[in-house]
C-alpha cells in the first residue's frame, strides 16, 4: 500500500504543493478569524464564542469561494485552484470537501487520514477524496 506520506517524503513538487495549501489556509483563516476576534473582543463576549462562530463562517467562506470561483483568496494568491476530478465543481462538492474546516482539529484529521490511506492523488485530503475534488497548481 502506497500512501500520500510515501509520495510526500520523496517528491519536492508535492512538498511545495502542501506548503502552498498550508499557507493558503493560514491566509484565509486570518481573513475570517482576525476581524471576528477583534469584533467580539470589542463587544466583550466570551472567548470561545468567536472561534465557534468563525469556524462556521470559515466553512461557508471556503465552500462558497470554491464553488463559485474555484478557490479562496489564499488559494488564488498562491496560484492554487480547487477542481472536480469528475464533472463540474458544484456547491454540494464544495460543501463536502470543506466540512472539516468548521473545527481546526477536524481539518488536521482530514489531512492526516487523506495522506495515510492508499491514494492515487497525494494532493487530496480525505474529504477531497470523498467529494472527488483536488487542488491543483495553475
């Protein structure tokens, strides 16, 4: 069984791809989480509430941008694009591939499981495999 980790350990282009994806998600997270954190701090709400609220908003942001223009602001800045491996990238696929972004721990597990299973495309996290999507460099 060949896993994504096997490919990742030997392929410099794949390593660069995952570094770009990681950087893109950091950019996107800052776009969503920073203003919400500032707003909720000004409003004096409990610390956990902005993160819960922002997780849902982050999921919607990622799904909406993937479905409509093929990627988020972070992906566009790093020349990445979300594509369907079968047919058109529709909103249902975008929702499925982004559901793990509601909570950071789920996203981390999504990446680990995606790389740990036998895969034909080591650029896919687990929900990409389920949704039949991938992220490509353009």
